[in-house]
């Protein structure tokens, strides 16, 4: 899982370089930028709400075969195939009631380098310009209310990310994570596999000692574990959405094939 996903041209936000930069708001939000992202990282605080609408899992970061301890990120599954998000329509509309914070923070992001945090933007975001929309900086070079709200949101996301890693560290310590084995067979014969994703092993969870379960409760983790497990019930919805995308694509594909086979007009 790439940590920056749909960010194309990340640049540090600078009050001199970007003093005239404005953010134009559309009448209807367009999430087309996330249409080719099949999973995003989520924060621990989002898990109870996200589990109502999405499948959640733990994504392996880097190469699982590489030396060193395997690292994971808590993730929301948005599609079964590479470069496909089944929650974003052709019009760029997000079709689920809750939109993950990772998506909502775009086009802003915090870059971390040796414990130094820098607010950045995706310079290629089409709604950035120097003529229309709300400014990011005041004439005095201070963040406007718009920019400050986004900075506060980024900082909260960053704090939640740390709490999420503590949660994952506890799951690893208890050896509760196992590789997902969910597959889907398409009519075309293509088999899809949830590669690189891990789930909590419910059998191992039930085998924990009373003291270990009590510790999970004290840390506030037990309810979150069950939120993740309940989210797996959304797998059928994920498959239904994918089937809907495939069915919607068929007429276009048929039309294109017909054009190729049609005889030339004289």
C-alpha cells in the first residue's frame, strides 16, 4: 500500500511561494482523484463507523518476504482489483454515506521526515488556482480559516495514526493477525485474491486468557477488534458493487467491439 496514494505532485506549503493560491469549491464534490485506489489507510477512531459500510483489514507495508519485522496499516478496502474503487462512480460521486478521512484530507497532507512534520499540498489538484475560490493565506501571510481547519484536521489524523500503530502492535504481540484468504471468481474466469491483506483470527482471539482479554478491554481495544470482525460482513456488498461496475461496463465494451467488426461504409 502506497502511503500517498492519489497524490501526484506533493509540495511543501509555503506562504511565499503559495501566497496567492486559492482553493475553488465545486457545487458537487468530485472524488475522481480516488477512483483508481482500491484501499486507503484509516485511523483507529474511524473504525466503529467505517465498519458499518466497508470491509476493513490490515495491509502489509513493504515486502512481506524482506528481512525485519512486518509492518501493517489499518485499511479500508475499496475494491478487489488493482486501480479500481467501486465506491466512486463515473461522475466522481462517492456512493457510501461515510468517506474515509484519508480521502477527505486531500489535497492536503502532512509529510514526515525524521520527526519533522511539514504541511504539503498536491500541486496538481485542479481546484487550486490564483484567481477563483478561497485563499489559503491572508495578506499578512497567515493561514486563513480555511487553511487552519485543514491543518487541524491533518494534525488530528496524525495523532490518530500513532494510536492506530499502538493498536496494531498489540495485535501483533498477541499473534492475532492472519493473511486473508478471500477470493472471488468472475464470469470471465478471472480469480481475484485479497493479496497483502490480513485479518484478525477470531479463533485465536477466543483462545486468549482472561487476563489478556481484560487488558484489551482496559486499552479500549476489544470493541474495536469486534468492529473489524463485523466489518467482514460487508464483503457481499463489496462484491455486489464490483458486479455492478462490471455490468455497467459491458454495454460500452460491446459497443466498442461492434465498431471494430462493422464493415466500412462505401
